[in-house]
C-alpha cells in the first residue's frame, strides 16, 4: 500500500504526484540544454516551484556534485566542499629525508651529505595542503561528473565571479555546470564573467498555473482512494501561491488531520464534512512563515528605539513593520513595484509617510536580513528595476493569512 508520506512530498522528490507540465516542454528543453556540450546551464524559477525536483529527475543516475550556494562564504570554501563530495583529501603527508647525529649507532643507515659529512638519517613527515580547486576540476573532467550549484544567487558577488572564472576553462574542455537560481537573478553568471556569453543556456521555469497545481491533489488523492470535491481543489489552488511545494504540504496536512495514511481495501478514506480547510491554512501559514516574519519585522539591531508612525486603523508601526503591512496589502503579490508599495504606505499611515531614501534603505536592510536568516532568503530588493520581490511563497502565504487576513 502507498503511504501518504510517499504520495504528498513537500520538500522532497515526488513520484506519484510529480507533474510533468508537458505543454510547457520544460523537461525536454532542460534535457537538451544539459546534453549540449561546452555550456553552462542556468535553471531559474520562483522559489519552491520545482527547480531541484526537475533537475534531479533529468540528471537521473548520472554523476554530479551538488553544492548549496547558501552555505558557502568564500571561493576556497566552495572548492573545499566540492573536493569533500569527491572524497579528495584536503591535505597529504609528505616524507622528506633528513640528517641528524643524535641517533644511536647502528639503528639507522649512515648517509653522506652533499658537503661530505656522515650522519645518521631520519625521515621528516610534513602535512601539505592539496589545491582543492585544481584537483576537483581534474577529477570531474576525468570522470565526467557534473557540477550543480543550487541557490547560485546567494553567493556573494565576488565569490560568484571567482567561481565562474575558475570553471570557464574547464567548461571549454567538457565540464558541465548547472546553476539553479531565482528568476530575477538568472543572468548573475554572465554578470560575474562576461566571457561566458555564448557558453550559457538559460532555462526559466514558468509560474505554475492552477491547472498544473490541481494535478497534485487529483493524482495523490486518487492514489489514496480519497474522494475530493472540485471546490476544495479550487480553494487549495487559489491559496498555494503558485507553489507546488505548498500544494504538497496542504494535501499532506489534510490527510494527517483526517487520519488518512494509506489506500484502504475495506473501508473508504474520506475527508470529514466538518473539516475546516481555513484552520489548516492558518496553521500552516503560521508554522512556516512566522520565524522569518519576526526576523524581518524586528529590523536590524540599533541602539535606540525606532520611530513609530500611527496607522489609520489604529496602532502604530515602525518603518519595517509598515513596509511588511504595505506588502501584505498588495495581495500580497510576488513582485511589487516601488510606486505601488509607496501608495500602500500612504493608504496605511495617518501621516509621516517615509521619504524615498528611507524606504529604499529599509528595503535593502530587509533583503540583507532575509539573506542572513538562512537558505531560501524570503525577500529581495532590486535597485535597478525598483521592485520588491517576495521570493518565498511561505512568506507571501504568511502575509496573506496572518497579516492581511482573508
């Protein structure tokens, strides 16, 4: 019998509920890019929309080294991690011959030095560091092992530039490099090393449509022999923030709440008529989004208290809290232009609307805080396009259910 944990897999590799999205030709396009020689492949898309799942599925049983860019601070650390995955030692012992007169006669051979002296020999063992980058590149080229860098955009600019320069020559001689990043950072590799132009193939995952998302509950609940009304599937699609990750989580929670573990041969699994989907959505949003929201709303540490501004519906908020309230008021949208954010701040605040430089400074601080929070930084500010990107669907989901409230 198939267990619910094998059907609805949030954050793992689904099989029963894997959706190919054939009309987008995504798998075929990515497979072609991976097969094309002497190319760096960039697979980009919104956070938690299936980049990792797709990449691992297409690579299948081929050899690859997988490095998480969110856990790397320097280029040396990056290559040490690659070498570690390849089981290449970072140090080696080197034994050198030496001479000494402090040995007991007859215990070791007597040797003649270059100057004519005769001394008893002894060996000296030293530990030497191995160049992890050159060793790793040579091993991957020799064994045709691919290099995959997940969350490539989380690497610092200088680190990205160094790594791209490191692999440039190896790509020309056959190394396959795959970069996973969010959509709005797809060309970070080209920005890091302009000479890669012409050796770079970009594949962008489109947002998940509601029709695509609906296949997850239909496939999964059918496998578990659970009848599900179309109205429930429609509601889940409306709330999933275009994220298959969230949809998998919703469906698993519904199964757990209704004590559905496996398809039953003798009794019919069902969702209780009194079951509250809203309670489940509210719980999931709080569990997943509260930690990052608290981090962002607190803002960066300062010695004095921040100025509070009065809100039209009562209460007060500092600039960071007000920005998060304004973002929530947009829907929240995944991509919010600066002008729309400022308009929402005008709608929220009684007076003392922050100046332009205050807002942009706060947005930059929020992006830094999100990056420091760990893997999957939730929010990003693009100074070039003047847009706020709420990258993490869990943060958007939290803003909708806990801040804006439906």
